[in-house]
C-alpha cells in the first residue's frame, strides 16, 4: 500500500503512518495526500530536531531562522500524534515549548500536548514542559479584560484577518489591522488550555495547581456562555474590545461567523437545546453552507466576499466569506464532538460525512492534489493562489478521518473507545466498508474494520476492533465499542542528528558547488526541507551535463558514516544522476590536500525518494558529493543529509 501510494518515497510512510482504505476512493486519496503534506512540512533542524512548518517555503512573517509559525500548531500536533514514529511530535513540542512559541498568533498548545497524551499515554513527555506551558498561559493575561473575565485579540493575531470585527471597526474601508474583540476562538483556546493544564498537573499529583486551573477553565466557560452567546443570532459571536467612531466597546458584531463553532471543538458549551440549535446554520444554503465549501461569514453580511487586500494584482488572505481549511477543520472537529456525545437534532452523521467529502474535494485542482490557502465558496477555486500557497499545512484532515470516520475517541484512562460517525447503511453518505490499521494507541497498534454487509472482507457484517493483531471486540452494527486496554511501553524515540543542515545561511556548513552556486540554491539542498511536489521548487541544480560536485565545509573535523540523498525526477526536465560518489578532504599525511573517495558501496539512485549511502566512519572537515549528470537532462538535489 505504501509503494502504491508514495512510490519510491514509500519507506518514510511504511513504518510511520496509520493505513486507511474505504469504499470512497476520494476520501482515501486525500487521506494519503495529507500524509504527504505532513511529510513535506517536517523540517529537520539538525541538532534542534524536527519542527512542522505551515508554509513549505519562507514567508516574511515567520519566526526566523527556523521558519516556524504557531497559529496552526494545534492542527499539526493533532495529525502528528497518530504517527508511530513519535519523534516528530516530540521534537516539535520540545521546540515550541523551549522558546519557539513567540505568541505571534493565538494557539492552544497546552491542549495539544494533552491531546497527544490521550493517544500515546506518555505522561513524562506530556508533563516535562509543564512550567513553560503555565508561563505561556499566564503571558496571555496581557489580553485579558479583567472586568469581563474574557480574552480579547485582533482578528489578524487570531490568524483571521478581514473578519466582521476588523472590517466594521474600519467603517468598511479595510480590516487587516484593528478590530480587537472578545472572540469565541481565543476564549475557547484559553479554556482548553486551562483545562489541559489542570489535567497535566494532576498527572504530577499537583492537586493545588490542578484545582486552580480547573477553576480558571470553568470561569472562562461561564463567561463565554453568558456573554459571547448572542441570543438574537443564536450563535457565539465576537464583542468589541475596541471603541471608536464605528463600533462600541462590548457591542456584539452584527453577523454570524464560522468561528462561532470553535467552542465545540474544545467541548466548551453545555449540552442545551439553545446551543445545539446553532448548528442549524452550518448546513443552511443561506448560511454557512456554500456550494463548494463552508463560508467563513454568512452571505448576508454587507462586506461578504469584498476583496480588500492584494499582493500586486493577486488577491490576498481574507476571512469575510472565503472557504478556509483552517476553520473547516475546526468546525468538523466540533461536529465530531457534537455527534459523539451531545444531544441535538440540528445536524446528523450524514451531514458530517457530506461536509467531510466536500472538504476532501477542495484538495483537487484540475485533477491534481494540491491544497491551497482559501477558496471561493461557490466554485471551489483557489482565491489567493500565490506561489507560497501550494500544499499548505494550515489545517487538518487525517485526524478527522481517524477520530470521526474510524471513530477512535482518545482517552486518558486505560480504555479503547471506538464510535464511527457513519450514517446507517443505505444512506447516500454511508460507507459500505473501511479498514484502518497500524494506529498507535497507548503503546499498542489498533485496527478497526467496518463491513456493512460482510461481503467486502468476508469476515461477517459489522464493526471489528483489533489490538496488536488480535480481535478484541465486534458488533453487528455501527454502535460504540468500549474495551479495557492497559498501557504498554511506547517504542523509544530515536534521534539521529543531521550534521549537514544549514540553518543560518552565513554559518556552517559553508557550501560551494561546481555550478549553479547561487547561495539560495545551495542552501535549499541542505535546509532540512524535503518534498517532491512539482509546484514547489526546492534544491540545487547544477548547470549542464557531465561531472558536477556539491561541497560542505564544516569548519572543523566531523565524523560521519551515513548520508541520505533525495533527487527529483519529473519524467521531463529532471532526472537522477548516472552516478554519485562521496569524497572527503584529506588534511594530514602524505595524501594531505587531496580528495579521497569514501568507501560507500554503490546503490541504485532513487528518483523521488531517498537514496541511502553508508560507510565505515570517517572524519574530515570537508565533504564533497560528486555527480555525473546525464546528457540532455538536469538534476535537482532536493536534500542532502549526513549523519
């Protein structure tokens, strides 16, 4: 399955991702494509470990030099927690909780840590940064209005510029800056973080801290339900913090936004008929439900879909109507909670599957899988569509499949709970079968199989759950399965360090090449980023055919014994080199001043995958990769790693 889906890059996925297949080929295709997005956004920072990026390439507002942003961290961790290789989530959270989170945007990192713990059950990993999580939480007091007990933020710093609050606060003239408001989003995040900090403190037997943060969470919940619920609109909406000629402090905004469903993504609202009725707007064609996706603002808003901001002539990001995978993910997360354990009649399991499939279709552009920044709700075509926009990791999808379709409900106790949110057999949105396997959970590997009539897998109709290859429960229909499952030890996290990574362009290793030696091109070959998407150029390409070389000068002796080479091939312009040969600079003895071959056994050079070279350990300060480029072709060294 890995080979079929990922070709020569299958090795990365085979031992890491949960596998999923179903009666819906589109759902399957997007599921695996989203793991490609996860892979592409793992940036190897060498000694700093891996982080997850939002944009594959650099943007001006990222945190330098790592190129990180914190606004989508929650979605990143929700996906990463399902990898069997725990290094990626582990490294990323270590980075974010060791100075990497600069509060550039709102986030809910403590809740993400807790969510990861619910899957892997590793209490030590979950609590090792508890002090920093508390510090970050308390730092947000600079956005707390103590008189109201609610947090405020500008829509831009909530990663949602040009919303109702910011547009109306400008009198309809702009909306990029300003519009500070008490928002359902940031207050839901702070509620979720306070609750998570309480739960994490309890893991360390710090009962006083657990009680303190539980009280903080309850206080925010009370205020959100009391003050951000808008009875006139039947929705959670912003209230203004700003006070100017256009808007008044504490005044509610004048329309519904998709952001009003954020509280359910964190299980904040009480289970009441009034709150549940808010979900009637999500499926209404005159409400949020566009022909191609969920609108971020209802179409009755005065400035719905008015384009304010451009980069040159190209439209830029706005949240006044366009479909954003970010909030689509958040709504579907809330809907999963709603359908799993709330009592309401506004939306159904069929609605969830319909919206998930609609979201899946947005990943296709002219038959190609390429998730971009935002979309027109009527056509499903990208709006922003800038060079940076391709394969954008500002949302989630695979977590929705695993928690919603497959129905795994991660828990803190020693229980495995499975509740697939599928409509009954015969419904147009039903799946007649699926199988998800090699899902890590509390140190075990779980598999879930659904076969409506028993004809696909020929093991009988119904839902089956396996743990470590042994069936532990089954039911003839789509009903909840709950089984006792004691924790097992997780596999240790391996952390080989990539010594070739150049984080600072002016630092070591120093780079040079036989040709094509523009600094950015050289840096791109050792910047820790690896993907094979044609839409995103990445790597070093020498000029012309024949013998070429790429050199790394470490500035001091470095012992190495292994290298990973990634080359792009597109069947047209780019191909792999005919041969590769690694050399080291000999600095002493009778061969001083010469390049000597490293005795690495020859291996086939893999296109669009990783070629592994190994050799007996050698020490040198300079290493050179020699390549022979085929006549009439070019090569692109996407990434070189050395260990």
